[in-house]
C-alpha cells in the first residue's frame, strides 16, 4: 500500500485550507513563545493532537516541518 502524499499545490477543500491556517498560526505562535512557557507546551500538545488526530493533519505538519 502506498502512502498518500500531501501536495501543497493541489486544489484543496475548505477543511484543508482551514487546517493549514490553524497549523500556520500555531507554528507562528510557537516560534515566538518561550520554550519554557505554558503557552509553548500548550501549542506543542495541540500540534501533536493534530498530527495524531487525522491523516490530513499529519501530512500537513510533515510538510510544514520539512519546509520550516
């Protein structure tokens, strides 16, 4: 069985666009939060929930992790 690849250039549904925006927002907030803060830990938990909670979320986060 081949793994589904996330293509950032492919047409996306409203759900996919919304999830991408959430990931971008979380990544921005995480980048600007102190690593020792409760905010940083909360963002990490949210991102881990997205990664484990849906295949689409996992693919978006993998792509985002790859490109930064």
